[in-house]
């Protein structure tokens, strides 16, 4: 937060270069005001990402501890906003690997395969590989990482001989991606992850045709077999827009 | 706009709105469904293609292109593109899949969007590119268009059926309404129609019942009024014991005859039973009444229908018998005497009676003179103690005219018919005293017979007797039409009324000739009225009904004259399609002096007006009578009080 403020002040002083001085000398106070508003704007964004409504809901639906974990998440996001991309990736990856213990879907949800929302994962204090991916994807998108650089990738964990899922980050379209995995806290290049065999990756945006986005959620009647849609509808109800 | 049209319009609009709404809903739902299917197919195809490309062992361009070809050649896609990460783009594209899918306006009206569905192609961890698939809309349009066409056809068929059924239902439901309308129409034409078929629909049913009640009530009112008038007539003019005319009835009729101006010829006879008071004392009143009734019956049996017959007082009877000449009058008097003497008053009865008569002939005469002359003749024969009869030749000077034989009469009448020796007089009928234009001209005819001009009263019985009446009727009609045509050319419409004799009405050929002649002058028809005497109606009613209908069709009016003179029931007024009635002249004679007569007049006018008939009064001579008649509500007046018959119509 401090670093962000100093950055903005530096920006403001740069605007006061000699060529603009005449134009901008007078409304210095106004600019300072804008800076403050911008700072609060970031704060306000984080409040939207994890809204009070969701925290209250967690308290009702689960317990105070669940609400506390959501508050913690919000604080984490607030701290990470405006940070470098590298810090954001590492911070988000670490937060969920730490806060959410791995529990299989069969154990946790009594279902074969359940895509839980971050609210549910933090609330129930447990999740499996997809749940980590979803929570990290949501957090990163909210922090401003371009959607096109993120891919959700179906993989096979070779040593465990298990279906697995990771979130990949592509700095450029043709680059080898970075892998955010709940099996390890380190973020490594995909080429270093010899323990994983990629199967297929998808762009979450493509799964959802633009004009159908609003409808499905508003109608509240998505296809239950389309997990991504199901997830989005659920998250919408929990106060978070994916 | 009729009720049926309004119903039809409303229901048609409703059906149309429902059907159109349903059609639009179907179309829009269909479009949404097809849109979803198109998107889903594109997305599935993109995912499947991308997955299969990602699993290629050697991802060179040719292999990738072939993969796209496989999918594209299935024919369901408009465009398939592969955007490689390197920036290269592989694609297949086609504009139209089908020659005729749907008209352009239809495509414009229901746009199907073609968003490309995207899916990533990967090779191991790294991305190879992005597949974009766009579905072809032609198939969706073809199916949607077919659906809309079928739906529209179905809609049109159902709408037509529904409207047809509606028309049928409406005409079935509204039939009672049409029948009530007919009923009301019939009521205006004085026909009492009852509907036996009461509709089950509650409102219509009560309407029909109410209408039936109205008709029944009106019918009852008419019958009651007729019965009342008939009873009044009976009490005012008829003798309660014998049913013959009473003194007043007889005197009025005879006076009207004598003073009508049309001339009179006939014998007035007085019959008196001797010592009837003693008969009453000895035999009792009832026996006396029975005797009187027998004598009356015998007289009525013997007398022709045009004769007047009455009982004056006690055992005094009076008879006026129209006749052609004095010689035949003598014969008839003798015949009458013998009829009585050999029948009801024969020797065994021991009842002496005397019959005295006087021959009356002239243009205008006095009642009192005629009666005293007859009285004198009676007293003359009463000098004989036995039953006797005597005819006084009246004022002898008049008796000079030679009696003519039947053959001569016939010859002279035929001559008159051939030479058209007739003369027309016009008696104007006015709506009120002082009116400038007459309402109607009643045509009075005279015929030249030999050297004499015969008045209608004299001539018509002869014409009837020799079966020449219909010939004279047609001659008169022809003559009147000529006069009317001439007046019409000068711009005057002359409303004329012509008497038709009963034998003309019974002669079908004559009626046909009459109708044909009238049809040739349609412009005059509304001005013409025919009238027949009331006493003839009983015999000719069926034929008259037929003729009346035919006359009504061409707009000629029909009336009845001498109404109220006979003992005819008034029910014919509602059976025949008449336009007016002319009350018998004697009814208004001295009516200012007699309350019961005024009352009778009043009820006659009411009955006629209740049947929407005009009422005319004729033979008015005194101002006091005119006032009474006008008060009774009569629509037209005529008589010497207003004018003598005109020689020329204008």
C-alpha cells in the first residue's frame, strides 16, 4: 500500500515537468486528491473481489473460522494488488497451498469430481487439485493478470499415476508456461516439471461464449454437466463474479 | 353494422390476435433454439478439432489442414480457421451451403448470429494456436423457414375453420332474433304471429317469450275492442227481439239512401199484425215475441241481401226493397204477401196482417214523406178486415217512365259499354273543413241507358244482374286512368278512389286485365285506391285477399266502404292487407244527438287506427255532425257539407 502511494506521488511529480507546469501548476491540490481517490479505489476493488456479503454468508453457512479465512484472503489480495507479476503469482500460489488442505472430492464432497469455488474451498477448509486451480485463477484475474495468459491444464501426475490439474501462465503466447501446482509451492517452468504429462489445456474464456455469459447466470439454470458454467453460477450466488 | 357482423369482427380479431401471437412466439422460440444449437455445435466442433490437433504426433501444416478439411467437408460449417501462434492462419470458408434456404427478408427479420467458437491447440506444454469454428446458418434457416411456413399454413387452416364454425354458430344463435324481427314486422302489418320454438339461450328465450306475450296481448285487445264495437252496433241499431234493424237504424239507413244524391228506386213496405196487443195479452209475452221472431225470420229468408228490413214498434215491420221499376215492385209486394200468408201467417194462425207499400223514385227525397206515404198505403189496405196488401204508386207523375224488359236492359247496357257512355263525377274527401286540396277524389259513375242517365245506385244492381259489372269496372278504371294521366302531364297528381264490384273481384280474368293495365302505368299506382263494400266481403274474402296482395305489390291502395252498416264481424280488418276504411254514411247522421252512436263511431275509429288504417267518413251534411266526427279522430271527410260531387276533377 505504501509503495503504491509513493509510486503515485512520483507519477504526479513527473506530470509537473516544466512543459506542463503552466497547465498543471494551479490544480496541484486536485491532483493530490485524485491520488488519494485512486489509492482508495484499489482498496475498494479488493472489497469487491471478496465482498462483505460473502464473508457474512460464510459465517452463517460455516463458522467464524471460515469467515476469518475469507478475510485473510481479502487482505492477501489487497497486499498483492499493484505488486509485480512475479510476486502476485507466488503470493497467490502460496496462499492457497497453505490455507487449503488437500482433501479428495470423494472424501470431501462425496462426489467423483466436484469443482468447488474459492468460497467453498476456504469455507470448508479443504479441496483437491481443481479447487486450487480455480481459486488461484480467480485471484489472479482479479489482480489484473490478462485472462489470455492463463490456461487451465489437464495433466497426468506421472509418479502418483493420477489425474491432476494445474494452472499455467504464458508470458507470451509461444512461450513455455510457468506451472502453479498444489503439489509444490515452487513455481517452475513446465519443461522442468518432468513429473507431469500435459493432456490438454483450455482457455476459460473460450468455454463461455460471450453472449451466453449473462444469460446462464441470470437464468440460474445452467447445464449441470458443464462444470465451468455450474461453477460460475454458484460463485455468482456467493457474491463473486468469475 | 349488424350484430352478427360485430360478433364476427370481434371474434375474428381475437382469433387473429391469438394465432399471430402464437406464431410469433413459436418463431422466436424456434430462433432461440436454433441459435443455441448452432453455438453448441460450433463449440463442440472447435473443442473436438482442437483436441484432435493437440494429439497429432507430427503437427505439420499439412496434417493440421487435413484435420480441418475432415470437419469442414461435413458441410455444416461456414468457416474453420487455425490461428497459429506464429501468426500463420490456415482456413476453409464457404459462403452458401444451400441454394434456397430462406428468403432474404426472412433472414433479415430473424438474424442468427454467428459468433466463432474458439479452442486452444497445444503441443505438449506449449501452445500451437487457436481454432475458430463458425457454424453455417443455412441449415438453421432452412428448418426455421419450413417451420414458419407449416405453422402459417396450419394457422390459416385453423383460422378459416374457426371463422366458418363461428359463422355457423352465430347464425344458429341469432336465428331467434331474426324470427322476433319477423314477428315485429308482422305485427306492423297486423298479423299476429307466435313463435312456438323458444330458444334455450336464456336472454333470447325471455325475449321471444316477451314478444309472444306482446303479440297475444295486442291480439286480445283487438278482439275485445272489436267485440265491444260489435255489441254497441247491435244495441244501437238493432232490435233486441228480432235482430232486425230497430227504428233508428232503419230510419238512418233509409234517410241516407234517400238523401245521398245518387238517386233511389224501390218500394217501401209496412207490415202490421192486427191486434197484436191482444195476442200478447191472451198468449203471453213470450208467445208474442216468438211470433215476431218467426215473422222476422220469414222476411229475412225471402228478402234479397240489398233490402233493408226493420221492426219499428210493436208488431210493425218495415222493408225497403230496391227495384228497377214499379211493375216488378207490384209483383214483389204480392209475392211477399203470399209468402207470409201461405207460411208463418197462414189461416190456421188466425192472425190477420196488412202489407202496404209505396213506390219511391227520385234523386233526393225526404224520409218523413216516404214513411207517411207508406203509412197511408197501409191504412188503405187495413180497410179490409182480412189480410191484404196494397201498393201505392207514389207521386204518380214520376211513374211515367216505361218499364223495360230484361232483354231491353241488357241490350241498352251492352250498348253503353260498347259506346263508353259513362260519365264520371268526383266527390272530394278533405282532411278538415277549409282544406284547399282534397285528400282523395271518390269517383262516382253514371251510365247512359237508352235515353236516361242511371245513377250508380240504380245501375250497379242491373249490371250485376246481367253479368256486365266487371266490364263496366274496367271501363271506368280505363276512363279514370286517362283523366289521371292527363292531370299528371299537367303536373297534378290526382289521388282517385274507384269502387270495384264484388263480381269483378271474383272474376280472375278481369282481375288479371286490371293488374296488367295498372302495371303499365306504375307512376299512377300510388295515387289509385280501390274499394269494395263491406257487405260483400264475407262472400269474396279469399279472392279479395289474393287481389289485395297483388295490388299491394304494385303500390295500389285498397279500402272498404260502407263499414259498420252490416253485421259483419270486424276481424276481416286484420286478415286483409287494407289501407283505409270508409265508415257508412248513416253512422254519422245525427250522431251529435246520440251518445251511444258517438261512442260506436269512436270505437270504430279506434279499431281501425289500432290496425294502422285510415278512417274516412262520408255523407256529412251538418256542421254538428262534422264536429263530432272530427272529434272521434276521423282522417278524411266528405259529403254535401263540404262539396257536391265535382263534374271535373280539378
